[in-house]
C-alpha cells in the first residue's frame, strides 16, 4: 500500500533575481517562519532551500511550490537575472520531496490578486473594479508582467514574459534614452532595461550624459532614497521619468488584456515610492491613450503593499496542483 505523504508543513518560495523569500505553510492558509535570503549568498537554489529548512528546524517537507523570476518551460530552469540553474526533477529528488511545483513568479503573484485584502492595495486613480481580466506589472531586479483571466468561478493566470517586449518611447527625451540604451545593449531594447532597478541606474546615467557630465554610477536604492528626500534633482528626474514610462507600459498591458478588473502594480520599486507615485506622471501617461483615453481613464490602478504577496499565489497554485479547493 502506498503511503500518503503528510500534507503539512509545505514549503513555499518566491525567488527573485536578488532575494529568495521562503515560508512554511503549517496548516491551510497559515504561513510561518517567513525569511528572506540574498540569492548571492548561496551557490544554488537547493543550497538556499537546505539553509532555510535548517534555520527553520524543519526536517520533513513533502510538498513544495516555488515562484521564480524566469520562464518555466520544461524541466531545466536557468535564471535570467541570476546565475542559478537547476533541474526541477533533480532538485525534487535531492530534497526528498513528493511534489515540487515551479512557476513564474509573476504568474504566482497574479494568482494572489483575488486573495489580497483591500488594506494591502492603494488605488491610484480610475473608477471601480468590474468582473473581468486583471493586469499585473511590477519592477524589481527585472520587469514582471502577467494577467489574470476569469474562468467560470475561478481564474487562469498568464505565464508570459512581457517585460521583454520592445520599449516604446513616448516623447523625444525617451527616444534619446532609447538610443542611449541601444548603444549599450544592442538593437533590441526591452522595457525591462529601463523599467527595473537596473533601469533606474541606466536612466540616471543617461541624464548625466545629457548634461555633459561623466557622473559616478549610483545604485538604484540610493537613487530612490535621494530622489524621494529631495536631496538630488537628477534623482528626482529619474523617478519622474521612470513613473511616466511605467504609465505607458501599464496602459499598453491594460488595453491588450482588456483589464476592466483593474491594473495591479507589484515588484520592489514602486511600493517604496509611497505618495510620490500618486503625484508622479504615471496616471497622466496611463490615460494618454489617444482614442482610448476614456477607456484607460476608467480603469483603476492598485499598488500592492503586501509584504509577501507572491507566497499567497504560490500557495494557491500548489493547492490547485494537489487537487484541493481554494476558496
């Protein structure tokens, strides 16, 4: 007779290009031992998982699910913005897991959207949510893009890589920025090159060159900090330009999906901008859609302020994978 593995605890993880976030689901909907590990501190994903489980004093896990900032097509996963590369099957076997579900991190975050409480969402303009597609975009180490489509009483998440679409300049300054990026990266300049943490650094470099200066590189965190504090006019300009371009990208996604269910902004960059984001050019550019301006003007945009929202989506994905009902 086959022995059914213990259902709990379950290992949940959200793996970005910079940090790996882990949690144990010890009972349905109960997440404990949440921890964040820098990816650079561990040679492999397996090593990071072993480190986390040891620190959590957890010796028996049978089911695990991971959202990762990367396409997931087949067994082999090679991260775009980090050096980790692994086989899903080999990692499952090495860790002694019965189940190891791996999905794109923004697919996981999209699955979390129906479960996020209102106090974890800050609305930036627009009207009310209707029943229909939800759009998701978020800047961090890269640019994540997804969507959630209604399917009967449930939802289907889009597993796409929309952060790598071609960047579309919206004015002459952005055309010059595109040329600056093209000189560095080659013919294809993706939206992610500019709408991300590294993108903030690239915009800063562009503005310095436009001013005829050979400025020292400035980390994205410092750009945000100085810009928000009003300590650096160029940093302020970087944030304004970033928000404007994100508005255009979010509007493109919204009209593509018909996102009457709302547009949601995740990732690590925008939530840190606080009230400045609401005052930025984001909303004006989001609504500047020509003949479809009335359409985008009505769409609500929400900034996600949950601490670990993707873990909620990973949990939902694992329950569905195991054939469990997730209300």
